[in-house]
C-alpha cells in the first residue's frame, strides 16, 4: 500500500482522520463509510491550480504534465 492508501485504510477502520479531495472519497461518504469533519478547513475553491512563471517559455515537460492533467481529469476535476 502507498501512503494515501494506508491513510484511507486507517480512516475506514476509524483509526485516523485524512485530508483528501472530496471527489476522491465521495462514494465512500455517500455509502456512510466515511464522513466529512472539520468542514471549515476544506478548500473553498473549485479545483486545483498550477502556477508557473511564464506562458511564453514553458518547459516541455511541464507542458506535457499540464496537457495530461487536462486530458485525464483525475478525481473528476
């Protein structure tokens, strides 16, 4: 198990709290297996953002990453 999966497993067993993107755990919340706590600490924004210094000289590796994220829309974003 990777770190985030371990944290999720622990949260499902009631051993810990986790900080996660709501779309990634929405089904578990809907099923009642997890519940949202500390709502006031949640993000009020609509999505994640990538900030970089300039649009003119974007390194090709960063451009590929941005394009990939836009294409696969991870976690429903």
